[in-house]
């Protein structure tokens, strides 16, 4: 199995290490040609404005949107969640816009509002969730369903082939959320 | 709790990787920077080239000016305090700044001690010319390191020198026997635990950016090729002929630093670069401040 991680900006190496620790190949994606032959793609944390702009210039936006709509499994964390969402309540931009969720950017405020909490994501119990200037999901619609909630806000959701978290599983030493995504790629869940 | 805060602060620096942090002096410049794809902005009253030209004592910026920039953009906003100026740092923390740069670009407030950054909730970035300096700043609580370069000159030679010095020392520490680390820690004047972390991981325990003298997309790409995890650009953008275009080009050069063909395209037709001063023409070497 060959997983790609979007490597335009942000914490992509952390995801690459997590996937490799689970015994799968992971490559960095910067251009359209890097997308060839991927079984799944991770959209990492970083600055969504930066990643969004770099995506559009490499005309990666349309190609990626097509792949995701065509069923390629994708996993977005933090900025990646923002790229996937159809609506951003406090920002007029839409990037890939494939997932039926409404997110709020910087929903917990600036860096002094960043935090860590241990909580459940479905069957994954007591996962260490790290939130860095994080967004949360205000609303899920259509086939999108909430997978985890912290303090009344949705922080993880899934819609068919799309998984997204507002926290950073790549910053935790715990590989269960990445394992969940790889199971999605394998078509098991 | 304090330890957890430090981890979160190092994590924020991880999110900035592969990005460009730009010096801005007005909300308008901040918007240009964000539009061009900056991953954060550094709010300051005067950019380093002007600080250098004006001379005199350079201090923390007016909090009102910083707040104006915080309101103008959604990306993280950083600001500088003087080396050792605990009160300036507390003021910046009080206005909810995302990152404080305890910076040699401003006039040092303390010629002996840096701020004990472990006492703060807000993250700090500090300059370092070599491994010893980097690990001393990290021991004091810095969540991110950058080269010192020579700010405001448009001359990349010092940033290159610092990055190379850091890399070759890290390589040397990595190849040492474990029982040699104690003596090396003594020589570098750093805690042995931090040195052990470098020995085991072959890198600093925090993110390491390049800073100082970056003026062109090629400069930015060079620093990435030498192992920087991202780039600060100070005077290079808003002292140039077409800031928006140059800012855009530098952001793209950092992402695609190994694609020479694309770098060539990015380097075309950028207008006038900042004039720059050569290292040997300068009277005040800011990198010499705070060791």
C-alpha cells in the first residue's frame, strides 16, 4: 500500500513517520505527478491559508478534488480538515470543499488557547488529542458523521472515504488513529 | 502542566515548518504577506535594515501596532522583545501574541542573562550561531531556534555559516561514544540531557529555521538545502521593488526548494532586490549580541 502526504507546508514528516511506523510506504506529494498510484492521501496540519494557496497554484486543487470525489481515501488533520470542509464559518475561502462539514478556524483562539486532552474517538478509547490553534466542526451534514466530541464541539468526523480531525494524531506517540485510516484504505471499515 | 505547555509550544513551531515568516510593520503589509502565503508574520515597528540605518536603541514595538496586525490576519503573529527584557516579554504575552522572538535585532536589555522562558506560557524563538548556543537557549525554554544571520543586510553569508556550523556539530555529536557526551556538554556549556537528545536523534529537540540576510527565492532555497526547516525573511521583502511578487516567490521557493526549474521561473522578473550591505562593511554585528 502506498500512502501520500501533502508536503506543501506544515507537519508532513510527522505523518510520514507514523505511516512508516505502521509498516506502510509513505511519499511526499508536492506536484500532480506525485499523486500517481496512491492508495490514500493525508492532508497534514500547518497553515491552511498557505497550503490552500500553494494547492491552487500547482492546479492540484481540481486534480485532488477529482480523486477524492472518485473515492480515494483521504485523512485531514487540523489545516487538512479546513481544506476538506465545504464551509468555513469565519472565512469566505473554500479549498477542496469535498466534505459536508462546517468548520470554525482558530476556534479556540491563539496559541495560549492551544491544549491537550485525553478523549475517545469511537472505539479508540483515551486517545491523547493535541489541539494547536485548532478549528472545530460546528455542523455535520449529509453522510458526514461525528466521531469524537470534546467540550460539546465535534473534533473528528467521517464521510465515506474522508476522515478528518481537528486535533493532531501525528504529534502523539499513539498510532491508533493512523491505524484507523489505514484500515479505511484497506477497505475494512 | 508547565511541561505540557512547552510541548504544545514546540508543536506550534512544527506546524510552521516548510513555511516563511515575514517581517511586517503595518496591517497592510501583514495582509500582503498572508496573501502571498506567509505561515506567520513578525510584527515590528521598523524592519532590521531601518533599525540598522537609524541606529540608537531599538525596543519592543508599540502593543497597539501589534494588535492592529493581529486583527488584520488569521495566521500566527510574532513579535520581538529585547534579550533579557522580562517585562517586554510579559507585555507581549499579555496581548496574546502567538510567539515571542527574544531577538538580537533589538538592543539587548541584559548583557549577561537571557529570559528564563520556562516561566512563560507563550512560546519563544531565539537565535543561535552554533549548537552550544542553540542548546543553551533550549535549556532556558526556547520552543524554536533560528540562525542569527546578520539581519537587515541582505547578505546570507552569516545564516549559511550558522546553519553549517550547527549541522557539522550535530553530525559530530551523533558520531560520539556515549561516554564522551559528558565532556562535550561541559565544553559546549549545555545540559548533558539535551546533548544526549541530539546524539540520539541527530537533530535539535526543537524546530530550526534560517534567519538573517535572506533576500531572494534562491537564498531561501539555499537555506532549505542546508537543512533549515523554514525561513524568516526580514528586510528582504518590504525593502524590495515588488514586495507582493517577491514574497510569493520566496514562499514557493521554500516549498519546492529542490525543483531547480521551478526556482528559475520564480526568480524571473522580481524587480529590484534590496540593495544590501556586505558583512565586512557593517559596524554593528548583531549576531554577536547574547551568547
